[in-house]
C-alpha cells in the first residue's frame, strides 16, 4: 500500500478492474465469482459496491487508499507492506484508515511492515519499532519503549522533532483573547 493512492493505480482503470486483477492473476476466484468477491472486498474496507464501476480518478484519496487496502487483502496475505500509507490523507481520514488497518489486523491476523516518519501514526499502529539511520538499524524494540525513551541518537532526534502541543501556551493564548 503506497503513499500516493492515485499514483499506485492506472487512473483510467475502474475500481472493479483494480480489484479483479489480483483475484484473476492468483486464480483466487472464477470469472463468475469475481464480481461477488469484489463486492465483498469493497464492503470489507467500508466502501459501497456501487463504486466498482467508477474510475479510480473519480473517487477521493481516502476511497483510493481503501481500494489499495482491499487490493492488498484480496489474496489473504499474512504480511502487508505499507509505505507512508496515511501521510497524504487528511487527519480525519487518516484516523479512519488507521482504525480499518487495526480492525483488519485483529480480525484477519495480518502483520504489517509499516514505514513512516510520523511517530503519532507509529504509536497508534505499531507493536514493535525499528529505527533506521542511513539504512542501518539504529534501534529496535517495543514501540512504546522506543518512542517513550529512545536510546540511539537518531531515535532521540526523531522524538525531539515530533510536534508537541504545549497546553500552557495554548491556554494562555486563549485566555488573552
């Protein structure tokens, strides 16, 4: 599942075509079964089966990312790689997609290799974290432990760089108005 859900697909392809490809290529369903399977995949990611006939370029970014997830789960994998999969989405859609991923993980027992620079997203989705520095492992371990008290220089820099809301400053600004 890629960062840019539009670039991940042929923009002229229909949603049905995008979801049909893995079913057909991997011999998962017969031609007559595939429309039912496509409908079930759409339902599984919280989309209406009515979207099947729409072109990819006609639907929203959040819907496209759900289509990318549906395509990824079509073959019933044990591992899905997600590369900055929510970074291009607005905050409310991001939260919905993360919840969908957590639900799929719990219900389908799917493991994720989730690549991100966003520590908030990592905290929400990861059990274990690996921090890389120039392609080498700088630190790894339990997500809460690593993010809560990083030991490596790059880990400390990442945590320090993460935006934090200073409640005192915010309240003070509100009180002045």
